[in-house]
C-alpha cells in the first residue's frame, strides 16, 4: 500500500476512531448501543417489567389498579365447623394432571369431616357427579346408560382410593371422566371427597 492510499482511507479511519470514542458512556446506567433489543426486552406488555412509559395508560404504568368493585380471590385460611380450622390456602393446587401418585401421597383433606361439611359435599355431589355416578355411587346415574365405563365406588378396585386421589380426579379428570377443576372450587372439591369416601363404604 502506498502512502497516497493511506491518505485516501484516513477519513474512514477517523470515523471509526470517533465512533469508538462516543460509543461508550461513563454513565453505568446507560447500556450504550443495544443490538436487537427486542430479543431481551419483551415486546408485549408485562406487568412487572417496563422500560418505557406506557402511552395508553394514564399514569404511564402498564400495571394498573384493579377495576373498582373487583372481587379479590378468596383466602381460604378459614375455619370450618365448630372448633375446627384449616390453616392452609386451599387455592394452591399445582400438582400436574399426570402426577396422580403424588396427589395420593401428599394431599390431606383440610376440610374437617362433620355433619355440616358432609351435607355440603352431598349437595355438590348431587349437582356435579350423581348424574353419572349415581346417588349411591354405584355408577347407575341416568347418564351412565349412555356414557359407558362409570365405575362403582364400592367395588374392590375403587373402595380404597384415598382422599388425594379422589381430589385429583375431580380436579383433572381421569381417562373417560372429564376434569371439573374449573367448575368446582377447592373447598367444594374437598367436601365432595368426604361424601365420595362415605359412598365408597357403601353407606
Ligand atoms: C360424565 C360422567 C361423569 C361425571 C359427571 C363424573 N364422573 Fe367420575 N368417572 C366417570 C367415568 C367414565 C369414570 C371412569 C374413568 C376411567 O375411564 O377410568 C369415572 C371415574 C371416577 C373415579 C375413579 C377414578 C379412578 O382412579 O379410577 C372417581 C373417584 C370419580 N370418577 C369421582 C367423580 C366425582 C367426585 C365427580 C363429581 C365431581 C365425578 N366423578 C363426575 C364419569 C363421570
């Protein structure tokens, strides 16, 4: 390369040097030039991560206060019946559908068994289960005439299914039985479990 050529490229060289000088910033909070920022900054709205003021919401915050009159999710640290109480949040149920054996091992019915809870369980059973499983749990509900394969709770294969197992079946369903988790809240599910356990004994 001749000296003349170097002179020719010196303009480009100057630009590169200047870019290097202004490219970095002393401010540690300034990330400088970012490459493809939407790879790590979410494009969609995220309630707990916000880079820029939200142009649509009045305070610029993406996360807004709940609408007035909104009903909070219930806290189930509540008491059932006389002198009984369950100090657990019944809403928490994260056992996946394919893990019924875990449900069997770890779940205990937090709703105390008494006349009141059993009666409430019976009402729920009549509403959600009886048309298939029958009033006595022998699988002779009206729907069973058409919808085959409904078991009899009192037979050997079913009479010993434990509370966690039954709760899980109500929540996620099993084989030909559909899930009921979106229709029946956890407290009601546990009351139904009491009632099903009564039916298992043929009582
Ligand atoms: C549409 C009819 C239908 C309804 C409604 C229904 N079930 Fe079932 N249930 C079935 C069928 C069918 C099976 C057999 C599932 C199978 O194929 O193994 C079954 C099985 C079960 C079992 C045994 C699960 C096992 O491990 O084999 C339990 C316990 C049970 N149901 C409880 C309930 C309860 C409690 C309700 C009400 C919340 C309910 N079911 C609602 C049809 C129904």
